[in-house]
C-alpha cells in the first residue's frame, strides 16, 4: 500500500483539457476544473457486494443517516401530491404541503403499523386504509374512528401521534430526504457541486423519460458500471470510433465526483485511424448501405458539425443561449455522482441515474434512468414511468432511443459480476488508480460513513 499522494496517471492519448483547447466556443470554467486525486491501491473487500451482514450495516448506518434523492419536484407539483420512496426495508411518504413546502414521513400508521400509502398519488389527508386513523398533510392527527375507545391517544396526541418527519431539502429540482434529525444541512453535504451546476439549471427541466430496471446484482455493482469509461473497450466496442474512453477525465471532490468522456473523439485504444465521416456514422448508428444524414464538410470535424446540429436541435427549448454553449456541453458525457447513489449529468446531456437496493435483497437492485429535458413555455407533463422486470431487456424501453442498446450491454455483465464475486477465492476487488477512482471514492466514503460515531443519536 502506497501513501495517499496525488498521482495523476493518465492515458497517453490526447487529454480532455487539450481537446477543450480546440473547442469552437468558449468553454465554461467548470469544465476547466481538475481534481485528479489518488486514493490508494488497496483492494475493495468482496464482502461489501455479497455479504448480508454488510447489507445490514448499510441499512443501519448509511440509508438511515444519509441525504438521498427521493423524487423530483415536478413529480409532486401541487399540494397533496405525494411519492412513496422505498429504500431497503424502509418506506417514506414525500408530500407537497399547502404552503408549497415538502415534508417526508415514515410510511407507517401510528396505530398498528400498516403502510399509509402503497403507491404514488394525490390526497387531501393521509388516511390509513386499515382502520381509518387520519392525519393532515402537515402531519398532525385529525381523526380517530371510535375515539371514545382511545382516550390515551388523545392524551398523547402531539407527543406520540404526530407523524415523525425526515429532514427534507431540494437542489436543482431534486428532492432529498434524510431520516437522521441531526444531519448536516443539505447544502453543506452537497458542497461545490451546487456552484458547478448553476449554469445548467436542472430545475428547469421536465421528465421526458423514466425507466426502472431490476438488476440481478448488488446496487454498488450496478452503479459502478456507470462510474468509469474503462469498460467501454470490452463491453461497448461499437462506440470506440467516436468515444474517447481511456482518456476520460476523472475528478474527485468531497461528497461528489465526476467523469467526463469526450464524444466524437476516437478512443486511444484503436489501432487504426477513423475518418470524421466514419465517426459521425458510428454515432448516428448508420448502416454500411445507408447514407449519413449529416455530412462533414472538408476541413471541419465531426465534433464541431455535430455540436452545431445539437445547438439547432435545442434552440426551440432554450433559445439563443445555445449560441454561447461550448462543443463540449453539446457532445460530451459529463457524469457526476453525488454520494451515495445519484448521477446527474451536466450540460445538455439529459441522463440522470439512481441505483438502490431492490427492497431488502442485497443481491438485486433497482437501476433508474431519467431523461431530464429543457423546455420552453408551459412545463410539459412528466413521462409515465416504465418498470422493467429482471428478465426484460432495456431495449423494450424505446423511449431511451439508442442508449437502450448500450444499457443492455451494461446489464449483461452485472449478474455475472455478482455470480463471480460469490465464487471468487480472492478477498478483494482490484481497481485502476485513475480510471476507476470514482469506484474507490464511493467505497472510501461508504467506509467513513458507516464508521461515523452516532453515539447518543436515534
């Protein structure tokens, strides 16, 4: 084990910063930031992926203590709109209040424990379907059928029968909850990512697509497949001609990190030259016997031409602001991760991922894909969520377009990784020092979080 000193080992290919130097438009300062932190080379314990005991530790010391994405604000726009957010064996009701604020309650009746809500919806009160105990949206008890039989409830109405509240915060249209009443403020937890996203205004988006998929692997296995570009060479070889994989830029800060992968820039791993036209054809998935809908004029690059096309495509939604947007914002995968499991993408890439355990099963997980799209005028309605079972392919989700095929390639590996880790005699998972540092960052924070001193707290 070497000391934890910065060690920016990099691909011999052109760096992302060098690629930005050739941008046809001014590059925002946020993309000029670099934070290549070396976090050591110790293996990650296999037990974190396969152990029931570790899952129980996460339940007790992570999910009950951490800020976590519960829903989007546009999913609960009006007073009484609510979302049921489930994490491991816990469930919460996230509900819009009459004054526009948001509250979150444990999804359990204070009478005999029945879940108060089974599905997302709208209500004027929170009423238990079992016996009819009811609460106002703001959490105070309003009705006890046959109240004459519950004088003790009346005596303890405010002390024991007000719905307990999680901490709630919002940022960029995301609603976060934290079950820990003594947690740090959300803004402190998020830190610098708030400033980095100011220019991209994710709060001014609508949900154009929302797909969930059951994955036959631990949530961290699923998430880690989207935390590095190193896997592209073997898992997605068809995109190597137009995606700069191993020379991605990886940055690590405190509770957030990112990997930036350039589009319409060829992988350094290819041993042959790729023409500008072939890069464009590959990105558009044009077949050999088909003409490309976008031609590359002599002396221009596919990256610049595609960026200009993207500006025209987004102009109706965001206006002439696109004229000041860089090629990098039009073309590149700018994948941020907020610990522990939220992946908002920067610029005009619409993707947001969320990964979480599938109920109380440590060997399966739920992967969610949101497309958050800009709009002009009246906010469009949110897309209906599509839920894919464990045996349904991502390609059934046609609303994801060409990405559905890429996601299916990713998913193909995940259950095999779970099975391999259940089989291996090796006690740890080995990571690259730079390309896979986001995976190590996740486990560093995870280890720190579950080992925090919560003495004296609930």
